[in-house]
């Protein structure tokens, strides 16, 4: 295929600190294969700080603006052969270019509580959108190709017949870091990285902490890394011994990695997930994971993780004990498993899906 001019929709890159979609965008953008020319599409200047230096860019309207359904009119003027967006909501009407959209997961069809940071009009629209499948089908079929971040979600897309377009899996990944030494300091600390929304089920993790206490043993602690509301903090503290929950209330990446490097395990009792970047981050530093026995976690962790019933604090405690007993083996297995999640491979798969979309559109 001849050299293409491809737009990368970077309007979901967060200024200051990444969320999952922001990190996915930045990771792919930084590892694009050099056989094509790329243009970064941003909606505010600060987004460029997290994107590759020297790459051409153009500014278009924000994805949350009223202009989004007709954003193709702005993009058409840029003379692009194709656009890749890390979300499925980019307007496609009237476009003159191939378009590949991303559907990360279907989690909000099963857990319809919208993100708390949304304004109330967006929250209402969010709930309404997830009451039926047809709005999603309209968005996806408005593109020429679809990317998703796991085989689990690809299977759900097929099961629900959400699109007639080709679906490509391009995994989420984590930035590579130096792994911890197997014989280094290891504390009786557990790490939880995630929100405190109901389906995350952090209560079960907190309730497992007192079950881990043994006679004459050092106490265990659970480090909760994300920002937490006072009500959530108080509710969780009632479930565990005093001082056993450590709330970092928005840890920096450096603080997060420092705790991971000495912890026994990263834990998650989530009932449902779209992916599980914290698992990849933890395995990347060589810290094993003990997580819910749900399909997406099985896909990520494979034999390198310990699994438990997320409804049972006793099962969580038993899984942590298994990690403790097998720690050296799981440390090595984690470092081996995490190799399948890298941005170079993911970016290559994204661009291959764009190339196919261009070929299909021309045909």
C-alpha cells in the first residue's frame, strides 16, 4: 500500500494525568510504524505535552462539543486518507476519509452508573445510551473498521452483533519499567489501583484484611491509590482493622510504582472490567496479582495470576496466601506474561486496521 496520511484523534488525551483512554492514545501515538505520515488531532494545546515531539498536529473541536456529530466537516479540510480514534463516538457523517473507531468494553451496559466527574446532562445521556444496543450499532457501523483492546470484548461484540465492520484486537499496555529483584524487599502490603464505584467491590478487599492476620505475624495493609471520597473512606475503614487501609488519595506514578516494588501483590475484587491496566503495570515490575475470577482478568493474567471468587473475603485471603507461598514462581511468570502487552505491537495492529479500512473503502 502507498504511503498514507493518517490522523490520530488525540482529543481524549488528558492534560496533567492519563486515564485509561488517554494512556491508550498516547501509547499508540508514540509507537506508530514509520511507513505512513501521521497528523495528531488535538482540541487543546496542553494535550501535545503527552504526545510525540515533532509530529504534525491540527486543532479541531473537542469531542464533547455540540459540533461532534459533524466533526468530519473539519477533518475533511485536512486532506487525510484515514483517521483512527481511540473512542467510538467520533462523528462520521459526511466524511471523505476511512475511519477506524475503538470500542474499549461493554461494561456500562452491565453497570450503568456513569463516571462521577460527568455533568448531570452527560450522566443522563450516558444512561440513556446504554439502555439499548442500537445506538452503539449505529456508531460502529458508521466506521470502516473497529479496534478493541481485548479478545474478551471482541467476543462480546460478536455475541451482541454490534457491527458488520472488521474488528481488530490491539491490547492496552504499560510503559516499560525496570523490574524489581526477586530477592529484594517484600512487605506485607497489597495494592489496589482503581476507582471506588460499586462494581469495583473494594469492600471485599477491605473485609479480607482481618482474615489475613495470623498469630505472631506482621499485619497486612491495603494501599488504595486513587482519589477517594470521604464517605467511601469511612465506609471501608469500618471493615478493616485501624491503620490497615492506607489511602494515597491520588498517588503519583512514582509513588504508585514505589509501593508496587515492595508489595506482595496487587489485588482487585472487581465484578466486571473492561481491561485491567493495573494488572499489566504490576506484572511489569514483577509483582504478582491476585484478582477476581472473571474472563478479562483470565485473559490478562493467564497462569501468572491467582484468582478468587469476588463475593468472598475468605477467598481473597486464601488467594493472597497462595501468592505468598508461590511468590518467586509468580514473580518470574508475571515478567514473562507481560511481554505480550506492548505498545509497538498494539500500534502496529491499529495501523494494520487502518490500512484495511482504506483498502476496503477504495474497493
